[in-house]
């Protein structure tokens, strides 16, 4: 899918629903929603999807960006800290609206609660979770 959500040349609703509900892409969208800041790093997304290769996670995140569902948000150069991520992913306003219009946000609060109960996070995962995040509007 190489067209963007919300543009005149964008995919029709049925195609976009099929696109976002593909198992891996839908899991990634839910991972973003369940993240405490709704701004996970690529590493966090990879760790939340252990049965999917890192390359596959990356590929699907890029497809979701191309479709206008996700966007990358980066810390400025002076905000970056060595050993911590500096690039994060969030739903776009259009992506959130699309998911809401199709009742795909209904479990957002439950997802966040489930994320809080994950007790076997690695030290690196815990460190990345507490990494500084860009301030977003």
C-alpha cells in the first residue's frame, strides 16, 4: 500500500480496513495504543512481538507510516541520550480517527492495563520504557 490515509488518491475504506487488520500490522497498532506514552521505540515493538522477526516488524511499521496510520517522532539532537532510543512511533490523528470510526479503539484502556501487568520485561526493555520521549501535541 503506497497511498496515504485521508488523501483523494488514498485506498478505499474496505482496503484500508483489510490492510490495518492484517495480523502483524494490527498487533503493532495495538502495541502503540497500549504503550504507557503511546510512543514505543522500534526495540519495544520488536520485544512485544517475539514471534515476528525484527525485519518484519520494521517492514510493517514502515508500511503503516506510508499508509498514514503511524508517524515517527524523534528527540532533538540535544535531547538524545547515549544508550537510549531517540526515535518513537505514534498513531497519526488520521490513524486514530480511522480506528475510532471503525470501532477498533474500543479496547484501548484494556490494552494499557494489560501492558502494565507484563512482569517479565528485560532490563533493557524497562530502560527503554523509561527513556525520554519527545513532547507531542
